[in-house]
């Protein structure tokens, strides 16, 4: 069977000159005070004590002032136009939009960075001629979430036009006004200015980003991984009771429900492909479904993967692949069961599984179930 990797963005790479961007929306009152963060409103910048290259050598970002010269990658020394200051209310042990990222020493190349670089998740690094938000490069080895960060002091540097600075030796973007100036606590009167164009294409997905992610991961060399398995340990939880499949023939896994249930969950092992080095996919993946079938005598109900009622524990529908992944613990809607009385056959038709950490807790794969390959995902169609 063909091996594929989950989670690469089907939209592909944004073309040069029409970059994707991560923008923020000003608050209704237009105030410049720092607001609580969400995935749509994210302050962007360097952590305090990041060293920015200048003609006189590296200096801490928080010491730079308007008019100071900084070194840029392609255009030489340029004066600072504005400095942004803010505080990010990160919460230790709970990953949110405010959780910063650490680019560990040597993650991008020899002595790049020359010491750990801490910055916000949407801050872009300049690699291979494009700008990539650092969160898109996380590999859980050398580019990692700073889950222990508390409140984080953030600083950013604006030049007359968007450009590439050198931060701890790493090419990283200067601040670009795309409507998020109001997030800084010292936002100035220029926050009403129109968005600035980026100095290079901004890519968050696509083949180039995937290739860069793999290249940086390969720099890690040998990685200690937990025991892995291709068995998804797919089962149902019917009103809280585990129900194992009667059979699994090809992609079809069949379950016998003795009576109409009140609640059914599709349960399985789960894996984050990026954490295992399989693919640049940061989702927690259980199994990928084509459709769900309920049968009783002559009555049949089918829920296709694109059904909008599949929400609790399900990832977004992937139209290019006509499938929908669970997160390992997905709740089926109750409405399709309403017309049934007595025993029901429930069939899960799988599109893919993946490789999972082996916790050793399994009831075994039923006869006829095909296993995944040693890497990536198995196409079950």
C-alpha cells in the first residue's frame, strides 16, 4: 500500500509576491494597551536580552532606541524608526497563543543561533529566501515550545521598511506593521497607518517549508524515540464501556452494538507526527475516516467524512483527500442513532492510520486488519 505523510497543507506554497500573512485586528476602542492574546491577536517580537547585531557589535534588544543603527542582512546599517514593548501573559504548563518558542543553539546551522533564541510563535525567520513563522518549524528537539515560560517581556524593532535583522546570529524579520501595532503597550500614533508589505514571501506551509523542516530535523542526528507501533488499537467507548471490533477487513472495522447507545466515542491510540519526526504536522492524530455506517436489517445511515456534525474530537475535513482525522477520542453525534431500536452494526471505514507511541495497553488488532508501514501513514482505501 502507498505510504503517505499526514498534515502537509494541501494549499501548498504561497507564490512570491502574494504572501500569506498573520495579521491582527485592532480593538474597537483603538487603545494601545496590551490585550489578552488569542490565535488571531498575537504580539510579535523578541524576548528581552536577545542580541541584535549593530555596526558596533551585538546589543540587547531592549537597549535599542529610535535613531540607533542596526545591521541588516542585505541593506547594511539602518536606523531604528520605532521600538515596540509589551508583555506576553504566557502560562506555565499550558500551551496557548502566548507560549513562546526557543530556537536552540546551532538549530539552524553551525553557531546559528550562537545562543538560544527566544521569540514569539508568529515571529518569522529568514531561511532560503522566504520568511517562515517560527512555530511552523518546531521539531520538538532543537526548535521547541517554551512551556515553562511565565510572563514574557517582548521587544521589537521597526525600520522605515520591513527588513532582516540578525538576532543571536539568526536572520529574523524586523517588525512589520500589518495592523498589530496596537498590541504593544507603547503603541504610537502611527498605528492607523496602512499595512506594510513584507520584504520577502511569508510562507506557513507548502513543499519548501516542509523541506526546510526536514532539513533542520536531520541536523539533530540520532533521536531517542519511545517504542512505536502500527496498531491503532481502534475501539469504541459505548456509554463508557470499551467495545472491541468484531472484525477488520481492509479499511472496514465492524462493531456490534447490542442496543441503541446514549453516547459513542471512537477511541484509539494517538500521535503527533511532528514529535515523532514523521511529518510537519502538529495535530494529535487518531485515525482518518472516510465514512461511518450504521446498519440494522434494511435500515442504513451513513455519515460521510465531510458531515458538519463531526466536530467533537474531529479535525477539519480534508477535501483533497476526502477524509477526516480523529484526535484519538472523538464523539459521534447522537442524531443518526435516533431511528434505530435494538442491536446495531457500526462500521468505521478508514482512510489512513499512522505510527503511534506504543504504550503497551492494547487488546490486539482483530483478524484481517492491515498494519501500517514502519513510517508515515497507511492508506486504507
